[in-house]
C-alpha cells in the first residue's frame, strides 16, 4: 500500500496521512481523507488526537469553527458537545433532562493514529492495523469541498422568487429625479423616481414603496404581504439600521434569525443556555412562532419578555418583543434581498414603544437598542460567512431537527409551499 498520497478517487480505505502531529492542537484543523472532509483536534492540551466529520449534523455548521470545552468538542452555533467517540453528550436546547437522538452522534473514522510524526486516519475498517512507515514525505490529500445536501435546496436564484415582492433599496436611497442600480436574483436593475412614480429597467411586473422601502416584483407576485401594525403608529418611534450584506443565501440567514436555540451561544448578552420551545402556528403565506424569555436581572430582578416571530415567504420577518410588566414593545422588521447566489442584502427597522401612556423612548434608549441590534446582526452575519451555504436544505434527512427548531421547520415548509406554487420541484 502506498502511503505518500493518492487521488481521493483512487481508494477510500486504508491509512491516510492528514497532518503533521505538531500542527494539531486544541483548535480543530480541517483535513481530507478518503475523499471526505474531517477535522482533527486534541480534546485536551497534549492529549490524543480525535477526528470528526467536518460538519455538525444539526445545521451543517463547519466544526472547524468549534471549540474545545472540558474535553469535548462544542459546536459554535447551538452548543452541541461531542466526546472523542463522536457521541453527542450535551444538547442544551433539550434541557438537562433531555436525551440526544441517535442521529445527533457524529460518525467518526474507524481509527486515528499518531505515528512517524504524522496524524493518520482510517475512515473505514482496514486490514492493516497500524500506519506503515512512509516511503518518502507523506502527501496529505487536499481538503475536499463539503458534499452538497442530498435533498432539494432553496437558493437565491430559485425560479419561484420571480413571483414575489423583494426589497431592493431604502426609500431614501432613491431621491426624486434620481436613479439607482440594484442587484436582484442575479440581475442588475435600474430604478428611477420621476414625478410619474417609480419605474424599473428592465421592466418589472411592479415597483412600489412600503414601510420606507422600495420593493420590486419581477413577475406577477403570489406572496402574502407581511403586515406591520407598528408602522405609522404614533406610539412608536422608528429607526432604520444601515443595510448590511450577508455572504450567502437568504434562506440560511432567515433560519438563523428565527432560531432561539443559538441565542446563548452566538449572542452573549442573552446569557444562560436554556431556551424555550416556540409554539408555531401556520398562517397564510407563512407562520408565527411565540416563545417566552426569562432572564435574571440586577439585584435579583427578572426580565420577562414574550417574543413573537411572524414570517411571510419568501424572506419577510417581524420580531415583536413585549414586556408584560411595563407594556413596552420592541419590534424588528427584517427583510432580505436575494442579490446573487452568494449575496443577500439585509434591511432592519426598529420600532420601539415604552408602553401605553408612556412618553416615546428617549434618543439614547433608541441608540442603545439600535447598537444591540447591529451587534446581534453582525454576529449572525459572521456565522453565515463561516457556513457559506448556497441555500436552505429542505430535505428532511439533510439536517437533524429537535423541538427548539420548530420555527426552522416551519420556514422550510413555507418555502417548499412557495416553491411549489409555480415550480414542479425545488432546485
């Protein structure tokens, strides 16, 4: 058996040199072996090397971004922890009494050895019990690209997106008598504002203003508009954040924004690890998801908020956070513009009320809320950049879903329904 490196297609069994032993520490290192992607890591400083598949089974997050915590590998997205044998020993969203399902375990390689100054993997059972001494300098395989999901994927260029209203600019970005170039669904459009109204080139089914945004529908839309009762309500003060851009598709970002289980691990200000299980209700064009959040405050006080996410396909989201004790409401409108296959523009508007009979929130309070929202969005966008997903997997076996993922499951169903409205299948 040659051990100096072979093309991934040449064989899938045997021992594969993947990295120099000195390169492997407590930070996961991506490697390739047998045509598959893995990460190798020491779960304790100076300890033995462990190997794991490259992605978490939950939301396919690259485990190269994972960290070692108390001798376990912890996924950065939802805090799932795995022991050296790949068993999921901690799934925080299930609570301390929860039991991880079998599919939560990682299929680790048959064997990992550290010999001859190198780390070797045997992905599958092999008749050679130990790596033989290499002939010459070992040549590790390149790290292969991750395997695509086996089921359908809803990406930014899906044909059904032609039949929806999409945000393409803040209304203030398109001045009277002016024009603006935007990207939508892989094409460039020129928007104009004239005394006769809004227009687009190439011609679109429609261009309109709503909620302080310019919207464009390439073809006759069949989406259900999202309602925003707070818009125009004199009891609310509104503030648009500076539009951001996600280096990936809109579907995975919408999934992250709807996800409650990632809050303690991606957004530190939420604190704790326990997450509520949202109650999801199907609605025309989408769904709503309600959950209650309780956090310990200063001097033993407790913060109690009711969070209601409302989604309308494809990518319109509204989060309403209500404080039952004071009646204060904080609403976020988040809408996504699928520019290209790997680019999504993000629009966020805050609408804040201090409660019935109370003065409008002060400017410093609005600024603080905006800063917190911008920080959370930046953290979510950084996560999306690591995932680099081409779309949202819709197949039920491509990802593992648990109870806390109910909004994400509802999102996948809503997008599947939207896609079937004019297409035979999702591509």
